[in-house]
C-alpha cells in the first residue's frame, strides 16, 4: 500500500475517531440497538463471501429506503463540561450518549433527515433543486438555492457531516479486514426486525484497543444494518450505530416537500453563500492529509500530525467562525453564541481543557509529553509539537513517537 493511500485511510478512520474522543462526554450508556438471536433463517455463507457481499453493497450505495437510526457513544472519558445546551443537531452532542436520526431516501436528489432534540427537531429536506433546513427551537426555516449550477447529489450517507450511517462506518471497518484480522460469521441475528448475518472482526495485535467489531448485514440486500465497536476494557460497545427500523421501499413523495409553518422566520441562502466555508474546510482537510505521517498499518496504525496543544485549542476555537472572521452564515452577534456552541468555539476549548487535566505525563528518548486514554482511543501530545492518535495502547504511541 502506498504512503499516500495509508495517509488517506488514517485521515478517514483513525483521525475522525480521535476527534470523537476529544469531544465525546463521559457516558456509561449500554447498547440501545437490540441484538436478537434466533433459529438460523438464512443460508450459510463463508466469511469471505460475506466480506465480498458487504464490500459490494457499500460500493453500490443506498437503495431507496426509510428508517430510524440510533447512534451511541460510550468512550469512557473523564468528566467534561455539560454539552446539553449545544442543540439537538450539534455534531458534538451526536458523539456523546444516544441519539436518534430519522432518514428518508428517495434516490439521487431526494433525502430527508430529522434529528430530534429534547424539545426540538432539526430537519434537512433535499428535493432535487432545493434544500430546506428547519430548526424548530429557533422557529426558523432556511431555504438554500443553487446558484449558477445544480445542487450536489443528495445521499443519506453524506447529507450532513454529523449523520454517521452504518454504511459509512462499515466501509472503513472493512478496509482493516486484512491478514491481521480474525473473522467469524453467524447467520441468526435480527436487526430492525430483519434477518441478518453478522461478521465479527477481531485484530490479532494485542496493542490494539479494539477487541472486535460486529458488522450486521441485511440477509436480503447485504446492506450494513448495524456496526458495533467493542473496546478490550468494556463489555458493552464503545460506539455503535444501526437501524432500529428500516424499510427498503421508496418513501412517499410528501416526505420531501416542506412548507414553513405560519409565523416561522424564513431566510434564503444560496450554495454560493455557504461555499466559502465548505471550500475552506475541504482545503484544511486536504492540507492536514498531506501533513499526516503514518506509523504502522491496519488496526494499530498511528497518525502523527504537527499539532501542538496550543494549536489544538486555537483550531477548535476558530471552528465557530467562517473565513475572514465572520460568524457562521452571517449570524448576528446575538446568534453567534448559539452557533459557537454548535460548531466549536468556547465549548470545544473547554472540552479540550478538561481532557488535558486528565492527561498523564510520559517520556522517552524522543522527549516528553502527555497522553489521554479512553476505552477506544489514545492521544499523545508531545512537548515538541506533535499529536499522535490511534486505537492503540499508550505504550504503542510512545513507541511511535520515537520514530521520527
């Protein structure tokens, strides 16, 4: 595998999980997606056959469907600031505790996502030539129009950054299913009341913090229905996402129509209005990929980035701003605090501060630093300005720090 390809894999897999660890709360929630076993109802298939079926299903993309997703994170972090005020659609809140996402997908150009909050709901409705964003807590509807071109293709797996689907996670997990993986199969699972196969993938290397990954595949379509990541130190999943209900038939067209309620504040934006921020985020991600060094491979790969503690705090506090120092989407000063909580800002810095207080000092021939360990991820910040992250033991990070 080329160094560039390995960098891409770590940016997609290792680094996003490390980011989860930096924003998730101290949660002790157990699994919320029932794993029901019964009499074998599906024909027997080998692990090799199912791996090929799963890879094909993820490449083919989602078929028209509707359903409800449940996402749960339990990373075992130290006590952090309360994130309950960050809003039902906040990416940070979606990475802590249990959260429900309702999805309707009518094919290319039609998708609807609903993210219920405690006493609110955020809906994203994409219907070919227009997008509506409805925020019930603010009684606000935003219509987003194309400007001089078509809207990007609407797919449930990439409609919003915080909507992690079993298909997305399964795609990354399957890339680790190599010679360093033990794979087993069961054919008597039920997920979302559908018969399913279950692939169990376990790393051979003892320095990985992952005990196993359970991937449930629909018995008819082989579409991933649920993914559960288990850490060695816990009996319950550290992270899981899966359907609690799903129907693989085209949803009714009225799911993709939206009329703002009477009295709602209605705004209009264009793709061009949002394009600068999206482009800047893409450029930052591409720039980060070029700077990543990868030590090891597969389950024990460690990402090494030129990021100091101060850099980390600075970047998180800037996430609440668009390029040029403007508040997100032209938000007024009064709205800035709400957007700051949603996109980063002071809340993210407070989370990092809390995590750093729990860090333990480490040292080696390479120098010294501090390490943060969760059930699934370890992060090492060195005094010479590097960040190392991976689903590995702190000892593995210390070893990787010496390989400059």
